[in-house]
């Protein structure tokens, strides 16, 4: 990236940010004329990541491209506690072996975005496993119970009678201690990390260090366009998913959500022209980034064959076995969605699709919700603009 003035760098970094604490402090740090230490922490509670988490990784890469020092903190210690941010119940605790297996997979996926040669990866167990209980008590004295109960997630659980573990109250202090150990200038995190990042600022001040800037990124909505992307809600796109599955999920999002995905995942606006073409380009770019250009070309051609050219009979479609499925159109379509297309559909949702004329059997629309077609082997059932299956009756 060409050399930028501090003001130009600030303007670029600010794009896509939800909140910066504070903007003036960030600009002052950029004017120091030295590489900043920019921290992003992750608890590897699962072996793979979804596109929602890549928003922070993208911002870290942007700092990296400007010559700053990217520090990826793998929470091998904190993952065994479980971050309570935004949670309505306590997270299940993991063993160290589980965490380390997840961490290896996570690093491989993160390096599809970050430059591995310029990324410092550290495990917070390096210092947290060595800390004395006396030091834990000393750190805990820096934060009050009133501060903790001011957190919306803790307060909601307390008011509803849902337990809050003492280990969860300690979590923000431990995350903040990471910032002290690496002397972070900037910490990147989602908007749900504001409290934890502010605790880090407080601990740095107590240690006589300059306070880090909190750089908060938006929480990416999932495929439903409403709730944040989450595996538990089945509204996610996984970084390690098969190219065809990734592309198909992207094609299922709304036009409004597509614009947000362009901004947060690619850092740019959608290209001019028809929204469908822009959406195909978004799917192509994401498959290329996480797989390869060849795979991206392949899935785009496959999509065009299936849907743009309406040549479904010749397309390589996923199979739907009707064994054990009622043969009315609503039951068959519901079974097709249940096998993994975006989120599963309720019978009410399927009935509306049928009545709207979205469902086609061998190219003919079915609008009668009571219809019971005589399905044969290799029949093609089109569910909507982006999903179709080939019937198997065995």
C-alpha cells in the first residue's frame, strides 16, 4: 500500500468502523510516526470460523498493510473460561487439548486474510498460566462489582435469575491483562467487546502505559438479515465450507444485506448494475478469497447453468431422497430445505412459496399447496431463485 499521511490513514481505517474509543486518540497514535501494536484476540472455541469473525480480521489486515504490527492473540487460556459477552447463559468450558486443536485450524483460516509472515501470533497461556493468585486478586481489585453488573448481559441474567459464574466476571480482567502484556496501542473487537476493551484501557493506565484505542467493528448479520451471524442460529457462512455451499448461501441473501456484506467483508461498495450480477460477484470474490479463482469460476459457471440459463436438467444438483417423506408438495419442499439450504423452512413458509409460484417441478409451476405430484427418479424440483434438487425415489 502506498504511503499515507496520518489523516489519510485515519480516514481509510474509519470506514466500516462501528465505534472508535476515541477517534482523536487514534489519530494522535497514527501521528507518532512508528508502527502501532494492533491486537485482535480470539478464543478458539470451535475448529472453524464464519464470515462474521472475518470482519475483525479484515480490519487487522488493513492496519497490517499500512505497516503496523498485527498481533493475533490465541486465547488458549481464556477459551477454557469462555467469554460471557452477549451470552444469556454460561459458555461450556473446554479442555486445553480441545482448545489447541481448534487453535491450529483457526490459524490456518485466519492466514487466508492476514499475512502470516507479518503476523505475530501469541498464546495468552504464556503469561496467564504463570500468574500468581495474589496477582489475580490485585487485578480484580481494579474493577468493581457495580461495573460488572452494569454490563447488559450480566444485568439481564441477574434480573432473570440466571446464574453468573465468578469465572465469567474475571474474564474481562484477563482479556484486559493481555493488552498490558503486549502493550497494545489498538485493540480490535466487535461491538459486544466494548466493556472488555475498556477494562484493558483501565489496566494499562494503572500500569502506567498509554491506553489502547478501542476499535469496534460491526457485528455481521447472518443470512436471515436480522440476527448476528451464528452457528447456533444456522444463519452462517463458514470460511471452510465447500465452494458451492458458500456461493449458494451468498446468493440467498437480500439485496440490502448484500451491500453490507460488500462493505464489511470486502471493504468496498457493490459494482453498478443489476443487483443479481453484483451478488454473483460477491459470491465469486468470497469463494476466490477462501478457496481459489478456479473454484470461484467453477461455481459461477455452475450457478449460471442452473439458474441464469435455466438448464436445470443438465446441472449437477444435490439429490433429495424421498424415502420416508410424505409426497405432498409442502412436505417434499420442506424436506429439501431441511437438508442444508440456508435455514430450514416452516410449513407456513413453504406454503407461501408455493402460493407465490416459486416452486417448479420439471419446469412447471406448482401453486396448489395440496398438490401431490407423481415424482419420478431424476425429476428436478426448483425451490426458489437459487436452490434446486434432483429427486431420488429409492
